[in-house]
C-alpha cells in the first residue's frame, strides 16, 4: 500500500499498486509523482519503486519488416502525464523573499538619507536619557524625509499587490520564476495571493507584538518563525499558505 502527493499538494491513499497504475493511465499521476510505502517516512518517485518499474524481460515483437525487435526499443516510450504544477523549492522561495526585502531597503534609502542627520540627534538624546530638543531639529527636513519614505513604501506596496493579484508573483518571485496559486492550480487573485496570505499574517504578527512585555521580544518573533518553519512539512506550505489555501509552484 502507498500514499502519494497529488498535483494539488495533498496526500492521497492508502492505495494499492493496481490503483496507482490506474491513476497513472488516467493521467492523475506519473512516474515523477512523490510516493511512500505505508509505514515508511521516505518520499520517493513512483518510478523508483519496483512495483512500477518497466518490465525488463518483455518478449520481442514482430516489426513491419518482419524482423524481431525488442518491444521496449522499437517503440518510443509514451510521455508521462503531467501531475499538475511542480512545487517551488524551499531555496527558491527564500531567495525570492530576500530579493523583496532587498528592494524594500533600496526604496528606503532616499528617505533615510534625508532623515539621517535628524534621526541621529534623536537617537543620541535617547541614549543619554534625555528628551529630544525639537527646537534643534530641522522639522521641515523631518517632514520631507518621512514623506519620501512613506511615498516610496506605498508605491512599492502598490506594485507588489498588483503583481500578486494579476500574476501571483512579487518582484522577487517573478525574478526567481515561481508564483502563488490556489490548491487546485488556479490563480490565487487579490484575496488569496495578498489579502489572506500577506496582509492577514502581518496583522496577526502586529497584534502579537502589542502584548505587553513578551509581545515585541518573544511572541511576534516566535509567530513569524513558526510560520516560516512550516515550510519544512511535506507539502511545503507555510502558515500563511494554509490560511489562504494556496501553494507556491514553479512558473
């Protein structure tokens, strides 16, 4: 008996070898589909199991010219039926996220440069246990820097949300070649790709951070680390994927 992972990322089974052969013939699985024997924790290709390996002792068949040839060599093997979109690698997802973070930092540079000198004054006063003397601060510079910082963030947010809603991709995911889809492989759209998957998880983290004492230093970091670590499950779906009913696949 075997368990298999379907094209939607869900586990199916237990199934007998005959049932799996029927699924392969129907195009619901192929020799690249991940499977494991019942009672085992090791996921392997279906083609790696002896039960599904092509026969090596196929008797010869008569060719049109009348010569005996091997059945396995005379006919080209039928192409395996696709089992649905291929899940993105964990490394690809991490790299796409790092690219998005890097772009966010780049967008913050102009505003940070404008704010830099005034922010340093505030930080120095705070480290000395003093209240900032706003009469010594360049308030127009603070307003300009904050406006540039906020404006750049809003522009980037708009681009990312539009790309997620229309393509299921952020800039980073577009560069790496992966995208967010629903479990059935259909487009996730605005609600699935951004609202439920990105915005909601951010709100949950912020709420955890508001809890006095333990929130900012313990609960919020623990919440996000737990979210990310769930990618090491067999279906590679983080908490935000589970909430949104999505998965990340190669595009």
